[in-house]
C-alpha cells in the first residue's frame, strides 16, 4: 500500500534475486549465514520472469523523475538460474519495450565461475553494462574460502572468466563497459592484501575497472590482524605511488580513491551508505521486497511485488535516524567518519543487534586506513602528479558502488 503522502527518495534501481542457489560454498558468505538458509544454496526457489516483470513495474512506478533506471542481478549466484539466458533476455525485452521513455541499464554481481566458458562469457558481455566479479586476489587467498562444495578451489575458473571478459572488452565486442573486482578480507587473509591488489591490477590492465576491497567485520579481529593490515596497507600504498610516479596512472582501488576524494576536496555526494529501502530495494525469488540484499529472508519484508510496499517500509525510515549513530558512538567527533560512513546498517544489526552501533572492527580498520592512506595525497601534490589523480576523480566521482558478493 504505497503512501503518496510519504516523502521518499525516488527509486532508481531494483536488485533482483533470480535464485538463492549457488555453485560455490564460500564460508564467509552472509547470504547463507544462518543454518536454515544453507539449504538454499542447493535447492532455492527460482524467480519467474513474471515476478521480475512486476518488480520492473514497481521500479518504474516509483521512479519519480528519474530517467535512468537500473536492474541489478544478485543472489545466490544469478547465473545458476536454470533458465538464466531466457530470464535475462526476457527482463531486457520487457523493460525496454514496456518503458521506452527511460534509459535502462543492467548489471550483475557474480562469482564468475560460469563465465570461464567462453560462449557463456560472450553472452554475459553482450548484455550487461556493469559487472561485479568476486575474486579474492592471488590463488592462496582466494581458494582458502571460495570453494566448490567438493572442496576444490574456484580461483582458476574465476581468473579464466575475467580473462575472457577482458579479451572481449579490449576487442570492442562487449556491451560491458565497467568491471569491479571485489576482494573480501577476513582476519586470516589480510596478509595477502598487497599481493592481491597487484595481481588484480595487472589482470585487469587495459579495461575500465576498479578494485573493491571489503572486510568481514563480523569476524573475530585481534590486535595482530590489525597490525598485519596496517603493514599491508603501507606496502600497497608503496605500489600505488610507484604506479603514479612511473606510469602516470592511478591505482584503481576504491579505498584509496575514497580517501583521495576527501583530501582533494571532492567527497562523495552522499556519505550515507544506506537508504534503508529508499532509492534501491531487493526482490527475492518469491516476490517479497526487502531493504537491501543483506536483508533478504533475514528481516521481515517491506512489501511484495503483487501488493506494493507495506507500511513497515515507511515506519522503518521514520524511526531510523542517522543522528542516533553519531550520538551513540560520537561518530561526528571522529575525524574518520567520512571513510566509514558509520557502517552498513545491516552489518551493525548482525553484529550488535542494533542498527545504530557499528562493529568495533569497522572503527579500528577505518582508523588504520586514515592513518596510512592520506600519504598518497601528500605525495601526489609533492611530485606534481596531483592533476592525474584529480582528473581520475572527476571522471569517476559519481560512480556508485554496487552490491557485493562477499
């Protein structure tokens, strides 16, 4: 029951879950965190094309004045939908045919395994404008956590997938124009940080891409892990400066660029990480609507594609007050709050059963980032390389992060 008198940000994107099934068995995946959800990895419900069409209808009806709308596939692993190709073609045909007065884009978060097949990679590259692919850097890191149910590591398949995609992009045979490589760090893998970033930087050379490094804040971080992370960030910074000095280019690393944006006076236009069901919503295979991808089947839904939004959607936003976060942890006094944005609301809830209290690990890691990475700014200015960084930031400033497969 949509409320016309409620003031909500217009929607610009819907996250579709074609399936909750997955072909991998990653042990830190938040989608399968709860025991009752793990069975979904093998036998989850699949979204019908009719449900997807209703989600597109919902997005269009709530777009406000937006002329650019986005459909993003998440999961589970979207590509294991039993009719994946038919599903994607149907979604594109319906959106563009039914609502031709707006510009549509489609993207996907994927583990990349099926794209190791060249024909399948070509199908994806010809239809998706943006892709987020989960590759945890070097083989030793990636295969520690990102395994098949059999225990086999998935690294060689994902690397092959990225190479397939890069070849198509370099030849101009892909609709895909941007690829984000997502690397996830838990306490036992931070020692690979610099090697991971260097490997991915070289793997994606020559294509429009960046590297997104994220952390499993829910894990048990200890002082030795924080010390290792600080050392690894220092080594990675050295590599970033070497690239800047000797190759006249910016290391396309989201964490470094976020700090650079702040220090060069170009902070992200919206430092609040979450709209809590505004702007973007997630739709599960059964048609229920959630605030975001982390909330799917964990929190009560905020609507259904057959019914519209429930009153809960409006109650959540009205009771959620960003100031409460700042008051409770004095975030507004912290010089690092622009880096962390007070954390993901759902991670806060999963760790502390409270939307407003970020994990201790988030604060510690943000302070380490703020201690190490600002040197990039000072060195860029001192070496007369400032304009290279500023130009990169100008071109990429408004690029929005996409939902990540951990």
